[in-house]
C-alpha cells in the first residue's frame, strides 16, 4: 500500500516540497471508542513520505474531553523530535475536539497545519437522541455525552489558522442517517464538520468509520499538510491518467 500512497504524493506535490517538509512531525489523534490502529495506514503513508509521526493511543471512553485533552496532547507533542521544524495534526472525529479543547488554552510555537477528518465541530444529533441511554453511556463514556449539538464543541470558538476539514457523505447506517440532517457519513453530518476560522473544507464520498484509510483522503491530507490546500476533484481516474500519459 505504501507504493500507492507514494505515487499519489509524487503526483500531487513537487519533489522539492517533499524534501522541504522532511523534518516535520505529524501527531495522529483517533476518535471516540477507537484506537491507534485506526490510523496505521495513514501513519505508514506519512512515514513513507518523510514525516516523523506520533500515532497516539488514548482511552477515549475513560474521561471527559477536558481530561483526555490535558492527558493526551502534552506527551504526544513532546514525543515529536526536538528538531522538528513544525508539528502538524491529523485528527479523526472526536480527536479533533480534543485538539480544539487543548488549543483553546495553550500555544504551540512550532504549530504547523491541521487536517480534521469528520470532526463533530457542531456536535451530533445522534448524541442528542441517544445520550442517557445505558448502552450509549457504557460504550462512549463521559466524553461521548459531551458531543451533543449544545455540548462542549459548540462552545470552543473559532479554530486557528491552517485548519483543513474533510467530511464524508456516504453512510453505512441508514437508521443513523435518518436522524442526521442533510448529507452525512453515518455518524456526523457534513454541516456539523464546519467551524468558524477553518482554512478549507472538502466533502468526499467516504464513510465515517473508514475515511482515514481511503487513498484519496490520504492524498488530500498530504496535499494540505504540505501546501495548505486540498486538490479539487482528485480522483483515481486522474491518478491513472497521469501515470499513463
């Protein structure tokens, strides 16, 4: 799989840009009720392209968002190489909310760019419907209960410069999609991923659970980390045509 991602990267970004970012570090933050294994493919792709990576594993259902952010972000940032020029972030779902919570109270001098994958920046209607039910509380813990449409994410304010957001609009759960307004990825609506201050927003035909493993999503992440922009209309056919020209 690494070869596929290397090809995508070579198509998207000039070789000089790859060398220019070789000393950068990327912190990966998984979502609610997930683990660091969910980012293994992304981790492999970033490493293959010369980034140092810190793929964080944290007990996402064990505490509040405030507690998780305070306990997770400092050691993750400290694990980046001391000579890293910039520290970037790639987050999935609630991982983006943890980062927003930490950034609300902290400054990071070497802050680079951030890509949030399917973040519930405006909360989730699913939480509105399900919080308080024993199975939901047991599976998602205190942090999950904070992700309602009137919960903590809506009170965090604008994001910092250099934040790109990728939302999905394909669902594997039609029941959940009936609850979510408009386009959604089966867990989070496209509208909820938006946030004041974001630099770029991109909607892709991917699902919430697996979007971080999609080759085109990974290509867009690489593009944004290096250039601060997504590539409009990138498709597998475009990659094929470029390779066969």
